[in-house]
C-alpha cells in the first residue's frame, strides 16, 4: 500500500525547499529591518478564539475550519489565520504593558477546508505583520508598504494594491442601510449566501464570488464617500502617506474583506500571471479585535500574505532550481585508502565552516563526478594515492571546469574564500 498526502496538502520536496527557505529569509530580514519581532503561536487554538476573533458570519468560521473535540472534550480548531492567535497572545501575555506599539510578525502553516485549486491548499502558509496600539495612519501605511518590499526582493512584480475604507461603527450602519436599499430590488435573483448575508452583514454582498450574482448587482455606491469626518480624515491621511512613499494603489470599493473585525482601512494585493487566485495577500485595520478577545480597547492594523501564491508568482518569472542548495565541496576518492581519507577530510573542513560531502556508495570516478554535478557542488576535490602521498588534492571548480593541485592543509580556508 502506497499513500499520498491528504487532498489539499502538499509536500515541499528538496527540489523546492531551497526556494521556500529563500522566501522565509527575505521575510525575516525585512521584518528585522522594520523592527518587528516574531510571535509563534500554537497550530491550534480554542475554537472560540476564531469564532469571536474572525467573526461568526465569515466563510472561514461558517464552513472552512478544521474543528474537532479533543480527548479532554475541548473544542479545538486548527488555526485558519494568524491575526486572532497573535492578538490572543498579545492579551494573554499583557504585551500592552511593554513599550508600545507592539509590532509582531509570524510565518507558518494555516488550515482551511476549501476546494483545492492552483495556489489554494487546505494546509497553506502565510506570513503576516500586526501593529497593535497605534490608531494613526502611519501604521496602516507601514503594513501596506512593507510586504511590497518583500515582493520586490522576491522578484514578484506586477503587484497591484487595492485600497478601501469600510468606515467604523459610527458611519457603517448608514452605509449598510443604503446598500440594502440599493440591492432590495434584485434580492430574489441573488445567490443563497447573498440572501442570508443581506440581513446579517450586507457589506459582504460586495465580495460575492458568484459571477451570476454580480451580474444582477448594480455597482455599489463607493463606501469611502459615506465616511464620518474622522474616518474620512484617516483615509485621506493614509492616501497622502502612500503617495509620499510613492506607493501606487487603486481604490476598490468592493474590497470589504470577509472578516468582521476590520474597520477603516482595508487593502488587498493582486498579482498578474498566477491564474484566478490572483490575491496574494491583504489586510486592514481591526480596532475592535483586542477588546473582542478580552483586552482593553486597543487600535491595531495588520496584513497577511499567502506564501504558496508568492512561490507560484516567483516561479512564473524565475527558475526554482536557482535556489537549490549545494555543498561547497564534494570529495571524490580513488581507491580504498583515499575513501578513508576523504571521510576524515569532509568532517575536518565541515568543522571549519565549509559544507562538504563525499561518496558513500562506493562508486567509480565518473559516477562520483556525475553525482557531484547533480547535487550542485561548487568544487570537487579529487583524491587518489598520489595526492595522499603529496598531501594535496586536485581541486576542480565546477563552474569554470578549471582544475589545479592545492595542499590539503589550506583547503578549508581556500574554499571559504572561493565561495
Ligand atoms: Zn466612521
Ligand atoms: Zn452572491
């Protein structure tokens, strides 16, 4: 019996793990540059954290969570997103009593029971940033602009920033009523989920994915024209600061996001060339969430990006093999005495910080050379009886094909320089 990974999951094999490590290191470097600290939360949480933190009327909570009762009769959910756990941890560990703001980032797997397709998995990976404790627009702009630096560093171009403001508890109810008026005449034609959202959360009508449904809906009145003075001021400051940084964006009044805890700024990145799942990330302000999860009322804003989509977008423009690893030196041995010597030498140069490998299969010269080439060794060090007697190795540079004899003693330091 042979098994395959569960539907909607994938192995990241050695062919691709180098690319993933590259993505992760770019994220970590950028986060360090911007003063963010990593938060690592459990893979699962009490279900209530997501019911309260993500919102009971969202697709995520209604139909996508992996929820189960554990052996201690607790309701447990595999995390479908990273913000609610980060905020739960912020409240639990009293981070508000530390110097503010709290700037957190995370990288890791998330779980949603969705229909798998290109770039969409049931176990997928996200990186995200959260700024907790800042009401002003600089925080919004930092979390919008910073992932763009990451995308650029990864070679992902053709990214569009979609921007909207969904107001606040003061101005949103009026807009909700306006939406209901606009859509009342077409309500009977709309899809079942729009029908049920019409009463509970009419804003969500705007991001219905059904093309048929959209055909019936007149364009919505842009919400950012109905903001209260404070929300309007915040939105125009966000736009001014984005302009100042030279970040281009398009206003997208349909961008309401599926999460109930968002207010004011919402944004989404879309990227060309990766098919229908073209959203690569997004986020917004969630001033109500900290209180919802048991903390003091605290403003906050965050972003999350899909790493599978990043990898997909990178592969559309680059060769994944470029990121495959490879040792600094592969030791090729001729004969038994040499085999014993390269074994020692490999451990010796490794202890001096040079990555090294050697033949363990008892192969002949040609097969060892072929293997060294396949595993991307930068140099090959060939050792036979003559070399052992002279205390040297024949060192071949695999990129130029150039070969010369060098003393064994200085090998490690030479290879470190040759890197
Ligand atoms: Zn408002
Ligand atoms: Zn619909």
